[in-house]
């Protein structure tokens, strides 16, 4: 292959100087976030946008290198909308809705994820983690009360009664930083986790994958392409994703007997990627830009709150790559943590509210693992029996569409909080009286508001706070209820009313699955807190008190 | 495999015809498959029957009866 004409466009990280740390000996910071990955940056932004200053400590001097977590889900895009960066992601990332699976040299399945005008965002977009972090860093730097301190490596954690003292290694020498709360978002090799002597438990899977970014111009559509047992990688699988700027992500499975270190050498990666592209019929030039080796793990801490240290993202839990739940579940952590910590840090809520962060997100990890485990067993079966069954399914799925469910990669979806202490149990069966089936605790997909200015969405109207969505209820009563609920929260988080009418507002009523006469209370993270009958102006305020007490009232 | 009519406990004629057809079809199918691919052939047959049958409990009983430990 001729590489001389390929223009180099691969992401080049900006190196950031160290910024001296503030003196916190007499005035602890409200929140320190450890780790400037996407989860830490999202948590910091979510706090600062709600008025809680958040200082970010990052050991490196730049954002991460390599595509890493490239698939950003609809739920994550909605979270990024709430952080004010949704538009930049939309203009930068590549949306996709479709995937194609192949068995050997035959296409056996085409799947599509739900999409269309009823959704505010596409089901999935591809963007490299480097670019995603760059967008978030820009937003953090532009946000009052928020900044990243690069080249600041946390080396120790000491918890005192009402604060946490972090030992930090900097170019200026060792420093101490005190904070009321610490968000540990410092990744799979979390230094904070190690410093507190905490261990994750769970499952390590057998399958190992080489993941590589290549610069390759071609006309293939933006789809998820998978080959099982292709001639280019017999017995293994290959996954291909387009990223922006003609960068492609190639993932290929290593055989059990192959040496990961030898297989990760650039010349060997080049050779194997070339083998697959040539088998696909490619004659265009391409360059290898980055590669790494990945193995699937399903590990978690038992609790994500340890005193005043709150864990999020890969520092708290790991999920197998298949189904793209790593980054996406981490952004859910940040979204949930930001509004709850805002209420606690502002003094409005009891710290027991943070226990619900841990309980809900540990449960979310279990939800994710239940799906990811199925995906992993299919993508990389770890026993001869499952390998044979997988191959038999693949060989038959074109003739028996009923088997397609097993081949479908179960892409990441939003997790629910049905069993949370905060969630108010439904008083009606989920499908009674024409209700959509959305249960308390379920996430509500964002949707455009018909007739409103472009870009106006259901969740956008909540302004990062709670939403009171009333259907055919008196608007004045609804506004009174919202005002009283906001007062109950001490003004720390807004509560916005939205009065809908049937049938005029059919699309929005359907989006929340409500019926006439119903009041749906939506949490800041887009999940349903309660479904109530009627607009009793006192009831939402009582619900907010329930939230402030951590669901223990 | 034929069973005399009227023998107590003997299956009805339709079942007899079915059993004999299963015997022949499975034997012919296995003979038509190379030895190294028979395991895959049988797995495919089982999958198709299980999917078409739609009876999880019947399939569970069949697997538990058929498994050969060791």
C-alpha cells in the first residue's frame, strides 16, 4: 500500500502548562474532581453550571490519546445537551443508526436502532474520546467556577470529619488540597481508589482485542460493521467503525494462544489490519495512527460513596466494551452525581441523598452487566459449547429471523432507577389507561417541542432541574406547585412547570407516556420521579422534601 | 420400527409415522454431513427445532435429558 499521499489529520493533543494550585489550608474547596477524562469533566461542568465550584486535578498534561470510547449514546448526548456542549458534539461527531453483521463472508443481519423526528438526538454518534475530552475541556475553561489543573497527580487521600485532604504531586513540588467533597473519576487505574485501599470485584473475560485507529478514505457509510470468523481473522471477530475526518476504528479479536505483547507491535497491527482491508477489497492507501490491546472486564466497587469521596466512571466500575457501556454509563454517573451533590454541597439536602447516588449507580452497573455479559458471550465466547452455539446461530440467522435477537449487539441504552428509594411507586399498572409503559424510575427520551424555536426540547425546558409535566391540568396550579417545590429545594436546583393539552400536545404527552389529568415529575437526570394524579400544589413540594432526605422520609 | 395395531401402550399410527420419519431424516442428514461437521449440523437442527417449537421448558427437559457428563 502506498502511504505517501495520505494527509495526516489525526488528533494532536494540546499540552497544557501547570497552573499553581490554590491555597486551601484555611478555606477548603467545595468540590475537587480527580481526573480530566470525560466523566470527571462532565461532573465538574454539571456542578459548576449549577453554581457549585469544582476544581479538576489531572495527572497528565493533555487529554487522552487514541479513539478509546468512540460510541456516544442518545442518553449521553442528552446529558451533554444539559452540559451545554450538545451542539458541538452534534457538529463534530458522526451519527449512525444501522449495523451489519457478517458470518465468514456473508452478511447475516442488518439492525437499526430507533430513530427519527420524535427524538431530539440520534441513537448513537461516533467521535474519538480525545475529541470528546477536548470539547469538554473547552467548556470547563469557559465556565465560571470550574478549571482543570494539569500535571497534578493525586498521591494520597486523607479523610477528616468534614473534609478530604489530597496529597498532590505537581511540577512545583508536593502540595495539599482540601475539599468538602472529592469526586474520584480518575479511571480504571484510579489512584484515589488505591489510596483508600478499595478493590473492585467481578469477572474477567477471556477475549482480548487489538483496537486500532487508521486514516483511510473510502465511501463506506457510517455503520457498525462486524465480521464473525472472517477469512481475515479465522475463529475471531473484527469490528469496524467510521469516525470523523476519515479515521476508522478497527477492533479485532486475538486467539487464545496469541501473545498480546507481540501482537500489539505496530508492524504486526499494520499487517493484520492490512489483511482484513485487502480481504474487503480495499486498494486505497491508509495509515496506522494508534493502537492498544483491550480485554473485557466486569468489575465494580461495592459502593460508590466512601465518606466524602464519591467514585464515578471507570474508577467505580468497568464493563465489557461490547455494547459501548463504558463511557456512556460513566456519563450517567456524572449526570446523577452532579444534581445530587449540588443539593448536598449547597446545604439543601441531607448527605443521605448521596447514598442514593451509590445505590442507583451500582444497580445501573448490574443492569449494564446483564446486557454486556450477553454481548460478550456472543462476541467472544469463552467455551467450546458457546462458540459452537454462536456459530450455529450465525449460520442460521439469515434463514430464521427469530434468531436475530441473539446476534443484535444490544447497544447501550439508558439505565433506570425503578428500585431507587427516591422513586415513588406507581399507583396504576404501567399499561393501564393508555399509559405508555414508562414506569417511575424510567428515563424519558428527549424530544423536540413542536412549534417552538428550533432546538427547543422537552428536557431543555427543565434547565437542568426538575420538571413538572401536567396534562390537562390548570396551568396556574402547576406554576404554584413548581414555585413551592423550588422553594423546598432552597432554590439550589430549578423546578419548571410544563402544562400540556390533549390532543394538541400529543407528541410531548406521548414522550412522557402520560394521560389526561396526570402530573409526571421528572428528575434533573431525565428519569421519572413520580406519576401523580392531579395538580395538588403541595404534593411536588412534599416530594422534594422526600428527595432532600435521601428518600428516607 | 413398525408396531402392530392394537398392542396396549403402542403409539397411534400418526406418531409411528412421525417417529419413523425422524429416524430416517436424522440418519440421512447425518450421513449427508461430513464427520467433522456433524457437531455443527446437530447444533443447527436443535436450534431450529427449539426456535420453531417455542417451548422453553420442553427444551430445558430435552437438554437435561440429553447431556452426557464426562
